[in-house]
């Protein structure tokens, strides 16, 4: 689902105003809108812009503050982004106000330049907006007694937990001190006297009686000490089902720490302990809401058993030691000590999953940090010794623990490969920002400083388009979104042998115009047509579309019209017509745009208004399904007319009582019976179709049963859980026609008859009603285990297309290519400006050091250590007539020779010795004696035991004096004569 694509980008971790002795970064955190993030060191904090990644404000603490209140450890933003709470090492909270000046003056605005200017650069993706003005102000310090553990700033107060006493506490913000105590949340309506744990007005004491799953016998807040291995796990709380015995508490988890090179144990599905009753068919009426329990995925009704592919169940009081012993016999995994707790946790609200990071593991170290993507499909994990990204179903998408060849972290640029202390996903989830950890092994190396790590890196990613919208066409193609483009798999159009050949170039890379991406980054939706020829992209505002036939993008010519609406619910293609759900002027619409017409409000083919925001669009043949936030499914027929195209409403149905949280619906489809499709009225399609919903991670099948003239009941069956994506092949081959395919993180699960089982008429039910419609329970037909992540299935070829992560490490050649390129650049400029001396001679007022391009090239080279070597290399390959112009700008060769000696660049100094000798022969006034320079160089080379350079210098001295007198004199002055005599 998410795949790292290229080398990471190294962001500078130096503050805008450098201070002596500044410590490395220790933590990063983003605001709620993901537009800014803060990076803290032990004594300072910086606020960065997300795109472009630049520092907007920096605040350094005084040494007195650091000694009194401790070093910075963790930073948290308030929900409104106006404050930052910094937790210190001595249990203090440092409050920092983030101010956004409202003046119209833009301090970071670039001066206006004409379009014809030579240095006119187009802004990159997300860089089209002006940088905001941000300032940081110290607001105060709060002392927390009892060793503060974690902090959660809220809108009106700060919540935090303490170790001793075991409590969760709350304090108001400084601006909230005037709020009356009677209006606080200490006593809510319905509270029974004596049935709360309030101490004062903002302290909750936690005890085992009321929170047995959170507090252990010792009184400490429970972490992960009930886990039976040292790995990360995904956990879900299972509500007890009515009428079935369940333990006091039931947590079912999926171990996601199964990287093969580490030989870590992963619990297979057949070894799971069944804690809940088997899955069974349930019913829910669309007209009335049942009183059954609401589960964690938004499906209302009795909770079926979840068959997790790597289950791990824990209970509070489990006396069945034989079951546990039998389980541990097959899993030779070291148990956690009772004192070890969870190191981190991350909540996935989209799938109702909590990821728990467990303590130390030999190969990776303990989990330092975790964060889910905003769509809930992927989890990024930072270890002490590496990092990884996992899908919600437990599939490892990419990982790294060190590098191949055992390279030292002290000499490896990408230090995040050896450990990550903090991370966060950027907007659009196409870039992962990581903060490298402090690798302990590098601290033992005396060649590096004591403060290692603490550097920022941005890792680029590509993601499947179905993360934004699970439309049928998006699942038919391997269609990936990137930061500034899309990737389309074209292997379906290739011969069979080309498809399975990994060296075949079957990916089409399409760049999105920067004119759109600069102000509308990141991309939120991407869709592709059924034939793969048309593509549509929607970013922060507006949309644009692309044709592979012409290779052209079409954008809104009026930027005001583009910025006036936002795409919500996705987009689908119907032939050459783009159907998009939008929000504009506080209205919810479905708009139709033609690929043949320019994008404009005047060229909208049709508008359909809705009372609630659109959650999802799906297109099946010529039927458009629209699911809205008020839990209503609309059915439209797409009807082409003579000069346009229209949407005809056939019906709608409410799923109140079936789906509890409409925004969790990620995919939908349906299958209309053959008889209804051929002979029936399209208005009745809604009440006769079998509906498939993907709600969170549950794959739900709803089969209709009429309950009256205008009422339909559905038999609901949950086919599978933890499904990451699914698709239906309505035009498959043979028995695969109308088959249902789903991927759960371990393999592809296939239901051949999920949508084709016809209902049967029964003899009656318990209420005495006759002709009751009965359905046979759908069972899984095929399970295809995979060791890679699938993207698409080529039905006509019988090939599953997928992606497998591979990390390639290359040792850098230290400025080898850079020296070659810059040498060519410098030589070209010197030759091009050969006649510059004659131009300067005509103008007596001109300065040779400021005319032409050569001064700018030299200024550029001065930023790099290789500049001395590049200059002398260019001089030796250039005619001596050009040297005067070159060294007038660079500096005297004797001065450069002295610089090489002082910086211990002896080989480069040897090259300058040749230049000085040639200048001496030309009797240049600034040239010094070759003999004196050679003696100094020979003495330094002998002191450094560089005998190869000593041999070259002696050969040079012998070449300029055949008698050998100069050589013997130089060896004597350098103290090497005894060696020469031997």
C-alpha cells in the first residue's frame, strides 16, 4: 500500500541562529493540521514549515532555565496550534506560545521578477504559498509532582499522567484561570454521588477495581506486560456478545514483527485461541435501528468472531495454565519481565486498532515511536536500531536495520538506518519525516563527537490510489500516487513474458504540472478510467485530468473557479466524462465534466445536489452509487442525451441501524440479479441488489429481504475482517465471473459465489409468516498466501501483480564525480573568457574580479573542500596564457600552496609546486623559489610518512637538476640524507 521510492532527503538540523554548544535534536511533533512541525533539542525549539521544509522561528532557553527546569524531552501541540507544551527531564512543563502576526507584510516574500529573468525558478510541489510569519514566546513553566509520564494538551486544559501517584490529572491553560469551578467537567450530569475518583477538581486516581485492564496490582499504570513476546502488536478490544460467555476482558492482537531475516516468531492463524463465538448471520432493518451493541468498526449487531491471521489473546484472569503452556511450547519466545511496559502506542481510528510497541528485542531494540498514516492503512515504526513501515493487516512494506556490509553509523550519511527516535507523516502521507536516534555503538568511536544522531530526514513514498478511494477502476490497475506524479502499470498490455520479466519497463511515470501542485499539494484523490487512458487528480483544491492519447493535462484557466471547490468522496470516469463529488459554497454536489471540453464552471455537464457531504462514489456499469454522511445510499442511472449527459435518480435507502459510522465506509459495490437487470424497472434495483460494503476493515455482505411496500431488511454477513482492500471481477473468466477478492495482509481471499447466490423461499419463520426469504451462508472459496504486497490481478493472464521492497546501499565516491564535473565547468568558463583581458584593457575602470561568469564559478567552488584541487587541476590542463585571468580571481598560487600545506592537503600542494615552477621559469614576480617550496613539502610528507609523495617530490627535483645537487641539498634540509645514503 505504501512503498519507499528513493533516497531520503537530508534536512539541515542546525537552528536559524546557531548557539555555542547546541545539542542535537531529540523530538519532533506536528500541529493538528500538519502544516507546521516543531523540532526540539535539549535547550531549544524550532518551528518548521512542512513544505518547503524551512525554519520559521527559533527559541533558545537560557543556561539558567536548563539547569533549573531540565532538558527538553518531548513536545506536544495544542489542538488549535497556538501553544506548544514541552516536557522536560525534571518533570516540568515549559509552555510556549506560538504567535501568527496578522499584518499584511510578508517577511519571506521573494521580490517580484519578470518572467524573462534568467534566475526565475518555478516553485515545487506545495511551495507556491507565501511562508507565514511565526514567532515563539515563552509563556511559563509548570512543576509537576510525581514524575510526569505523558502529556496530552486539549482545547481548554492540559491532561497528563503521573507515575506516583498513579493518576491522570488536568490543569487549565494560563488564559483559563478565570473559569468558574462549577463549570468544569468534574461533575457531569448523571454522576452518582460517591461513584467517582475525583480528588479536588482535576485529578483522577486509578485503581484496580474500576479499571482492572489499565492498572496492575502494584498500582502502576499497565503497559504491555501481558504480552508474551517482545514485538509490536495491533490490538482491538472485543465487546462481549449477548448470550455468550466471555472472559472479564478480551483483547485480540496481531503480531506485526515478522521480518524473515531476523528469524522472529509469528503466530500462525491456526494456533489462535478462540475467545468469542463463531461468526453467524445477523439481520438489521434499514427503517429502524436495533438495540444491539455497536462494534468498533461501525457495524451494528452482534459481534462475530474475528479470525486474525496472527492472533494473540490476553485475559486479565486466565487460570487455564495448560492452554497457555501448550501455546508457549510452540513459541520459543522469551517472556517479558514484569517490570517492562509498553514503550509507545498509536491509535488508528479508521480501523479501530491500537498499535502497542513492546520493549527490548535483540536485533532491533525497543520501539521508540510509532505513527499511523491519516488514512489508517500504514504504520511507521522507529526502533532503537532501525525503522519500518507496516500495513494495517500486518504486512511488512519496508524496513531497515543498519546497512549491508556492516558500515559504521559514524561514517554513514543516512543515520536513520541505524535508529529512529521520532517520526511523523507529512500531509498526503507521501513523505515520512524521521529523526535519527543516538546510536550507542557510534559513541564508542573516538573519531566522532559525543552527540551523535538527532538529524532530520525525509523519506519519499508512493502509495496506491485505493488509499484515497476504493473505486472499481482503481483496483483494476496498479495505480500509484507520488508526491508530484503518478505511476501506472502498463504490463496488462504487454506479452505474457514481458509481464513476468522484472527488467521490463512496464511503468508509466506521469508528472503532474507544477502550476497546479505548487498551490494544491498534496494530492488527495486519483482515479483512472476503465481502459486506463484517462486520469484525474484532485489536490487541496480543484482538479485536473490527463489523457494518455494526447499526453496533455487540462486545468482550470480561471484560478478562482479552481479554488472555489474541494473534491469530497472521490472521482470516477464514465467513458470520457469525469464524475466528481465536490463541496462548493457550503453545498454538496456531484459534477460531471467532459474530457473534450475545457475545465470551467460554464462547461459542467450536470450538477446534482445532496443534503449531506459525500463519503464515497462507485460506478458499476451505468449505475452510479453515492454514499453520503447521513447514512444514505443513492442510486443514479447515467443517461446520455443528444448534446449532454444527465443523472437520473432511481432511488435511495437509509442504512441507519446497519452502519453506525458512515465516514468509515471505504468501499462499496453491488450485484443486481440477472432477471431484474434484464426485465425489471431500474427503480427497483436498489431493493433487489446484493450490496457489498467495506466498513473500516470489515467486509460486509448485505442481501435484501422485503419487509413491506417501502421497507427492506438485510441479512448481514461479515465475510472477513482486517481487509485492506477488495475488488469484484464482474466480467471474470469462467467461475471467476462476479467473484469477490480481498487482501488481509497475509494473502488474497476469494469468494466465488458471494454475489451470485440466489435467495430461497422458506416455509415460515417463528412469527408465523410464510414465504420468508432465506440465504445460504457465503463461505470462502480460495485463499492464496503471498509473500509480497499485491496491487492488481490480471484476470486474463492469471498473474498477480505486486511490489516487494528492496533496499540498495551504495558507498559514496567522495567527491569523485563532483570533481570531474566542476573541473569541466571551470575549464569551459576559463576558455570561454579567454578574451576577457582585452575587454578589460579597453575599459580602464573595470575590475577583472567582477566581470564575467568566472568569478561566480569560483565563488561557488569556494563552498567545497575540493575547490583547491579543482583549480590546480584546471590550471595544469589550460594554457599558461590563461593563468593570469584565473589566478587574478582565485588568488596567488603561492598563497594557495601555503593553504594546502596548512590544511595538510599535501598531494594538492605537490600539484601547485608544478604550477609555481612553471611560473618561475616565466619569471613571474610573485613566484618563490622552487627549491624552498620543495623542501617544505618534502619535510611535511616525511613527517606524515607519505613515502609515495616523497618519491614524487624527489623525482621532480631530479628532473629540474640532472646533477643531483638540488636533490641532495633538499634531502639534507629535510633530514632524509641518512636514509638516502643507505
